[in-house]
C-alpha cells in the first residue's frame, strides 16, 4: 500500500482532527478552512456521525453538503479522511426497526438519542449500514480531497456486548463452526459442572443475567465471538470502500488498551493502525501510560504505519472533573506520539460544538476562537510540524517486548479468579513503568508472533496460553532469548481449563520452581523479600506458594521472609537451552523488579541514559542509517536539565546541544547525533 498520500514514515506528518461541518451553517465552513490552513492542518476526518444528514430518510440520500465541504478542503490542499457514519444510526432507522437497538444482559433494550446504539448482528443494521457505506463510497470516494478511508468510529466503544436474539443465533452458528458437535462444546466448557451439559446448540444462550457466575468457557467464547462479529462488519465496510478506492489507505480508530476487541487480529486488516488517546492531565503517571498505549499501538501490526486519530488539545468532558492540559502539555504529548513512531497527530475535534453532549470538550478551535491560548498552541505546533522532519524516517528502537494477548486478557479477568482485582493492564503497567522510567523503549508482542527479533521478553500474567503459544515462547528462550515471567502464567488452556500439576502448564519447563498453589495477599499487606546478598525489598498483592526444584538448572534469587509462607522462593533464575528465564512469583516493589531487570542486558541498555534523566523527562531513541535521534520531552511544569551522553544538534530548537541540555517547562528537543 502506497502511504505517501497520508504520510507514513519519512513523509509529511499528519495534523488535524475530526471535522463535523454538519453541526454548523455553511457560512462557517469557509472560515473553518481558512483557519485550518492557518493552523497547518493537513487532514480532517469528515462524516463520522453524519448518517442522519447523509440519509435523512430511509433510501433518501444527500451528499451535496459533504461534497461542498470536500470541495472547500481540496481547494485549500487539505486531505479528507472520509469516515463511514455507521456508529450513529439515525432516529428514523431505530424507530422503524427497533430491534436494531442492542439489548443488555438483563434484557433491557437501549434507546436512540446518543450513539453506538446498534446490534452488530442485526441483519437490518447490516443491510442499511452496508447501503450507506456503498452510497457514500460511490458518491464521494473519487473526490480529490479524499485520501484515506475511516470505517465507523471506535468499534465496540459504548456497547461492546449485546445479548439479543440475533446475537444468540449468530453465537450458536459461530459455536457450531468452532466445535462441530455439541459434545465437543460440552467438553470445552466443562458442561459437567452445575448441570450445564447441552444436548443441542439451540439451547445455548449468550451469557445473559444468571443467578451466579456464568460458565467461564462460555464467557470467553462470547468475547471471542463478539470481537469477530464486529470485525466481520468492519470487513464488509472495508470491502465496499476498497472496491471503490483501493489506492488509498484504510483505518478504523482503536482505543489503546481496550478489552472487547482483539486488536492484534484487527490490526492485520489495517493499512494504517490508528488510535484515540485521552490521558488524564491530572494523573502524574499519564505520560508513562500514554507511552505504553503508543507502544502497544505501534506493535499491533509491525508492517504498517500508525497514527493518533484522536487526542485532545486540552479538556475532555467525560471525567468526573475535567482538568485541562497545562500550557505546552498538548505539544509535549504530541511529540511523545511522534517520538514513538506516529505518522501524525489528529484531534477530536476541529471546532468546539455549541450543542450536544460534547459541547464542553476542548477542540483545536475553542469556543473563544482564535483568542484562546489553545489556538496559539495549535497553530504553533502546526507550523512546527510543517517543517522538514528528517527524524520521521527513523526507526523506533525496541530490544524488548511485553507479551500481551486479548484471549488471555478476557480469561484472566474472568469472574472466577483467585483475585478479582488482578487486571492484566495493571500487571503490564507494573512491569512496564520501571523501564519507562529508565528510558527503555518496549514493544508489545502477541505470544503467537515471531519473538526472535527481541533480546528480552516481559511476560505479565500470561494466564491463558495455548500449547502453540507456549511452544513459541519456549523456542524463543531455547534459542537464547531472556524472558521475565510473572506469577499467574501458564494456568489454563484456550478453553480456560486448568493445566494440572504444579502451575505453569506448557510454560513449566521455563519456571525455576514448582508452583504448588497461590496466595493472594490481603489488601494492604506488605511481604518482606530477601535477596541472595541479604538485602531486602518488599512485595504485595500476590504470592506463589512455590517449592524448590532440584532437577532444574535454577538459582533462587529471592525468597519471601515474612508471613505464613516465609522461606518460599519468589524470584528464580533458570537456564533453558541457550536462554534464561527470570520467574517472579509475587508483585515485587519497583526496587525489587529493577534488581531483576538489572540482570538482563536488554533491559538496562541505556541505564546511564536514565541517570541523566530528571524526574518527568522522557527520552526515546530512534535510529536511521545516517543518524540517531534522541527525543527528550519534559512532561513537567518546571525547567529541567538533561545530561546528554554525546553532543548533538537539537532539530526542534535549532541549536547545538553539548553535554547539558536545558529544557524549559514542557520543553521538547530532538537531538540528532
Ligand atoms: C472518542 C470519540 C469521539 C469523541 C471523543 C471525546 O472516544 O471517538 O467521537 O467522543 O471520544 O473524548
């Protein structure tokens, strides 16, 4: 796919946002386009929620207004990312066909009056969605402004799960395809438990409200099925859009760590992976969490570019208290995305609405107009991004990856866990954050993909692991890789059925002790951990009850020394083939985890780099054949000084940078070495 139309590594950087001209009278459009040019905007997403304006009555279409907008954009040299409006069915549709509305697990039907109020398995929705996509593509697909396709908006955002009869039918068909016979399904779901043995697929339901825990196998399959059901609708849209304009890239906007859709599977279908990211400006951890979000997105499909489809210039409107970004924060977080490989940064939305549920959400053009300080920042960043950016063609360097999988996410947080507050994203953060603080850039990787490109893997709670995935990880270690594996890994197979014997299942050969049981710790409990050299750190949340194994080439690096399980090994190092495994059977504090990371060369690679990194300053290195580029971003509201390993030239500040780099509050530098 030729991506030069939209940017892509080494091309111009995309800058712009969602543009909703249907919310404004036509006389505003000209001003919009004039101000977009002033702000350096080069791409806007149009049409996202415009179904009611594009098809005001069933079968009656009006594309004239959008054509007029596209003409204005084309005249100003601004590209359109043309979106299908299928995330917001109009009121006539759900009034005439009420069963298009989704149903919750209690049997309550949603109403129209908001958005995302559709059942993706409803044949009427699919027919009418297909038709509006077809019409849109036929009418406007070849317009010269249109340079990217944007299917739908945030699939599965507000109503990820529908439990209606259409879903029941589609789920049964899906199960029949997956299992063939009802007894295979019974075996997979453990039908002998609580008399859940089915005699026919017709008896199977979506996991609607039940008196006690639903069957975990059923819950897991419903999640798999739902991700695929949405994907099927996306693929229908893709087929139509690509038939009309195969030459332009297609995307749909993801939402970072969003549980309902298996984004590794989805990303295979994208020409550009795009994401919406709304870090909380009030959360001091938000730069780190935002970095983690971008590292995930960059990693979902390693063969295509990625971009930020939405972020905000200042406030959102959906938190309890919506703190604005402080001056410079929007620029800093935009450069964070670019540092981590984004091809551009777009925002929700161009012009702040006067009416509707998001009228107090910030925008590129705020209610106060060009007098707003936000506008000055928006236009400043636009000017900066229009300058040549040789660094944009360089590669993000990541020698290590976090192993992450959606089926594992679905299963590990199932209702029947020993610790219902064990969440996979929290586990990933626990392993990711110390490395973010040491400026170690990480990729994410699916357990099924080729892992050999990495020198080290972090494996947070890979509870569900298939035999094939485990074999892939074992082969990776055997050939010389290093894996840091956390507790609650290798527990169940793809049906969420426990691997018997000491825990670890097909990962057990990698684990340097026998995990005989697990002990979630009471909230607030802190356990003492003693290391080989006698020093201590702490741990919390969870303890594996583990026994030493003599038959494995393992060293016990640390034991818990307090509480009822004092003496239990909690960190082991073992050799497997040419590689090594560090097994961590508790939630070590940051100090303790760092001790493990210090033993892994790929995880301490730029430690001296970290020494020259004051609190709150992010550093990311990218490499091109000619140069390394070091991004230095001050995420704080105070001035900062950063020690550089070698002198270089600051591409952004257009200044020489020797040993010490002074960065103002929220300052950014891109040092070419
Ligand atoms: C996104 C959505 C946008 C807008 C934005 C507000 O999730 O795609 O349409 O609602 O949130 O933050």
